[in-house]
């Protein structure tokens, strides 16, 4: 069973390991450390038995960029390849969305049009396309085209668990 909790400095090696194992450009350790200390952002890890299995963060943009407004954006959820399809990505996303929706009605997310896994994962919370383009804020996309999506806070009560979640963590 994995536990989702705020990331700490001691998690940075595990986070960088996940990025490397996933073939992603590892986040700069200094930038991650700054994100941990930033009250406008949330960085989470999912861990089990002392091992970091996945991580995800949010980013707050204080100003708009074309169709991409100011606001809280999900960012960079990544799960160890050996631990995928076990609900870790969904748990990290649910927790970050609860945090964003406690602060603002809209959560934002950008993704490469070819990232089926990520798009399917996020669709469970009702993310809908707002725009598509080559760049939103500082994010560009391999292959050149990305999506900007928004999910509204549910009308009543806490954010729902994703409709596709069937397994307990
Ligand atoms: C996207 C990613 C975070 C998903 O993590 P995960 O822990 O495997 O996701 P979950 O197990 O919580 O999956 C939840 C649901 O998302 C969807 N999903 C996840 N991976 C999928 C895939 N490869 N193909 C299609 N749907 C997928 C499914 O609906 C899944 O539910 P199911 O397993 O009951 O069918 C993971 O594939 C990853 O780290 N990818 C590389 C990094 C990346 O692209 N991050 C997103 C950047 S925008």
C-alpha cells in the first residue's frame, strides 16, 4: 500500500531516480528544493516501504500567457515504470486536485497530445480541452503540439475519486 504525502528534501534522490527511470529530463535539484519551500506550490510523493514510487507537483502562474490563464496547474506526475497501473498516478492527482480546489474553482493541466496515459488518467476528473498549441507558459511539447485543459471543482462536497479507480492503493 502506498502513502501519499508532501515531499521533503530527503525525497529528492528518489524523485530524480524516477525521472531518470522514466526517460524524462530530471528536474533540477535546486528547482525542486525551491518548489518544496514555495507556499504557492505542492510537491507530493507516493511511497511504500521507504521507497518513493511516484511524485507530482503543482505550479502557480501569477500571470496569463495567451489562452493559458494565471492559476494553479498540475505538473509533472511521474511513476516508476515498474509501479504503473496500480493507482499511484491517480492517488497523486487526486491529492493535488483537492489542494488546488481548496484554493480556487479551476485546476489547469497541460499535456502533449500524444500522451494517452496522462490524458486518460486526468479525464477521470473531467478535464476538458480549452486550447491546443505549441507552448503554454514555459511548457513546450515533443512533436510540437500540446493541450491546455481545465477541470472545475465539483459543486458540492469533496472532490470525487476518479470514476476509473477500482483498486485500493
Ligand atoms: C501517466 C502516469 C503518471 C500514470 O501513472 P500510473 O500510476 O500508471 O496511473 P494509475 O495506475 O493511477 O492509472 C489510473 C488510470 O489512468 C489511465 N491510465 C494510466 N496509464 C495508462 C496507459 N498507459 N494507457 C491508458 N490509460 C492509462 C487508466 O484509466 C488507469 O486506470 P486503470 O488502470 O484502472 O485502467 C505514468 O504512466 C507515467 O509516469 N508516465 C510518464 C510520465 C508522464 O507522462 N507524466 C504525465 C505528464 S503530463
